[in-house]
C-alpha cells in the first residue's frame, strides 16, 4: 500500500492496542460492537461499510473516512459504487463535505495506484 495508508494503519493499530490494553470493560465492549456491527446481517457487510463511509463523510471525520474507504475497497466496492456513495454524502452533508471528499478520493487513489 501507499505511504499514507501504511502510516494510518500503523498508527491505528498501535493506538488501538494501547487503548484496549488499558481500557475498561466498557471500552472493550464498544470496540467489539464497532467491529461486529459491520458484519453481514440483513444488510451485507459491503453495504454497511458504504453506510459507514457516508456517515463519516457527513460527520467530517478523516480517520473514519480512511478506515471505511479501506474496508469498502477490501469488500469489493467498485469505483461507481464509491462515486454514488460520495454523491449521497455530498447531498446530505452539503458543500462542507467537499474537503472530506478530497480525503476519500486521495485514499482511493492511493489504493488504485
């Protein structure tokens, strides 16, 4: 992967280990729930990750955007599916989401190169 993604993954892994290593039961439960909610259910995992991506764009969380772009890519989201999800986020979130769309495109570009 590219430098940006490698840096993100390394930092995320190190900090999650630190947080979970000293976290309370509640912290550990939240992290576990956060992982389980994106598993296949009535909605496929791919759809859930796209929902997470749209929410992250609207909430303007670049770390979350990076994470969900990576998860979507891993689950086989196509360029057209990404583009339509980005459009939903833009409509819901308005023009303030544009800088975060740039972030999503930068991560996607790194994945595609």
